[in-house]
C-alpha cells in the first residue's frame, strides 16, 4: 500500500473514530452504537489538499509581511473565498508544524461533568519540556471547560491558539455524521470561539481556522470570508484518534513528514490517549533527521 493510500485510509479512519467520540454524530451526548445512528450516516472523508487548479486551491504566499504582533495570513482565494493552507510552499527547508486539535462539542458538558477528560495537560507539559513550538486548534466549548489551561497555553510563547469552531459542528454536510451549520450559524460559531479564548485570557491567538472533520466546500469558504481567517488543513494524518499503540502513531507520522508538512494530532485525552507518548518518539527522531519544529504561522510565512 502506498503512503498516499495509507494517508487517505487514515484520514477516513480518523474522522470515523472521532465521530464516535463527539456528541452529535449519533444524536445526543453519547456515542452511537456501532453500525447505528451516526455511524450509519457518516459522510465522505475530508478531501486531500486541493490541486492547484481547484477554485479553492491552497494559497502559498502571505498577503503581506506581518506587522508588529501580527502573523502572516493568506490573500483571499478566487471570488473572495477564504484561503486554504495545507503545506508550506518552501519545501526544501526541513521545517514541520505539529498541530493539535482540542476537540469538545457544544453538548458534551454532561460527559465532562461525569469525569470524561477532553484535555491533555501531560501532552502540553511534554511539548514544553521538549521545547516544541506548536499550534493548538481549539473549540470554544473546550476553552469554556478548561479556562485555566487556555490561559496558560495562550500566554506561553511556545504555543499559538487557532480556531476550531465553537461547537465542532459541520461546516459542510455530510461530514462524518456531525450536525451541520448554515452559513450564518457557521460565521457566528467562529466568532463565538474567538470570544471564548479572549474570556479565558488567551493572548497568543492567531487568525487561523480548522474545519471540524476537515470538511469544507466553496459554500463554507464563502461563509467565512468576512471572518478574515486562513483555513488550515494538513498533509500528514497521525492516526492518533483512539489509537492504542503509540509506536504505530509515531511511525505513521515519521513515514509521512516531508519538508513543510503540517501534521494533525489531538489534544483530547479520552479520544487520543497515546498522543503524548507518541510525541516522545516523534520529536527526537525528526530532530535527528534535521527537522526544525515551527508553528503554523511560521510555515504560512514561507
């Protein structure tokens, strides 16, 4: 099986696995039984990064050099659509961005109150100790549940916080059975997440957005066009969702990383329990290969 095929399979598996964990896939706040509910309504996997000829092909040059305290953003796509970034245009320098989705849907409060952990403070601690600059794509609901952690992450120069929506509902349907938002609700969902970060005291927030499930189309890109964000996808799927073998996660990442890569992982203990352990293998190995870890904002600027 080729690497591209493995990545496509892993992407589909990641979406299906997260659908099981995230409220709304089967209706209500508990996972749907296998083969029922949301599992029977799973949408198509997130598409790989569009080719250059696509109307919403990934943009690769910043709109302008960032000013003081600012980060690079991409110019609007054709017809003013929200631009999409998946991998650095500069693909000779050995840089790689590790990104972590901090997922929590809007109706998972009862599960959190019952003891389910959607955070992963040990992972954040390991990233700090290994001095790995990272981008955390966070939902607003996650920020409301863990405000102290949000403030700690969002005031640490090692990290930047990006937007993963407030509700973790779909911006395109079908999308792994997630409830879908219309255009107005989608735009408001992004604003609500940024507001949650501010309320928690985060400072290092960036105008980047990751679609729940990675699912988007031109309608979704148009809905977000006034938000002035850059949509960030990925080119390396870690396969950490519900993985039980940290070595398998590490090997999948190591096999897929190329100069300029964006790797998608998770900062959700209950849904991705071995990510922290995998990171302790991934980071030293990539450094031994000459890679330098950067935030998404540095990749977009190259």
